[in-house]
C-alpha cells in the first residue's frame, strides 16, 4: 500500500508552524535547567547525550525522534527540539514506528497528511478518564479538522 504525497501543504500550515516554533522556544527557555540536568544525567549513565528513534512523519517521510539517553524519567523532554526542527507538531497523531506503516495506512491513511504530534489528540481525554474512540478514529478526525488552532485546542483540553 502506497501513500500519495499531497501536492500542497495542509490548510493553516504556516500559522500552525509559527505556533509550534513559539511553543518550542518558550518550552526550551522555561525548561532549560531541567533539559540541562536531564542531558547530563543521560551522559553520565550511558555515555551519550541523546538517543534517536526512527519514525514516520508527514507523508510517510523518515524522521528521527530525539530522546535523552539513559533510563531515567524525562527522556522525551528532548522532543521539544523535534518540535523546533519541524519534525513534529505540538498536537497530532502519535508518530508511527517504521514497522507500523502498512497497518497505519490501512487503518487511517489521513494520519500521514499531518505531522505527528508531541501531544496525541486523544491523550488529554484518556488522562482525564473520558471515553474516546479508537486511536485510528481519533487520528482521522484530527487530520480532517487540522488547522492553525487545533494544536492549541488539543493542548487546552
């Protein structure tokens, strides 16, 4: 099964990207001490600063998700740099692993029409104990309604 690459960027892409960059910069400034401590802890425990995980991004392109090295909590704080770099969006479907490409395309091909997100659309509802649909249905609904403000709406939820 192949994914057809869209000819143009999704509606509101530039505005959503501006929101992502501002959010990433604010997070880096606010979390600078925690980011530094977590990076040093990873370096001390494993000898590396960062680990990379290959995943599928917008239009099934290969991206590398950043995580701080080591087993301690806070590994995913490094994904703020993926947000700044543009690999992921503030909100969107979770990044698909390389081996999940076929099942993801079959279940919800629309998930590759938007960038994967740091915050998945269904995550706030799950954290609050609210019932939600399947991940594929949530991804599809997010992809169809994607725009400049949907990332903020998911974050505020």
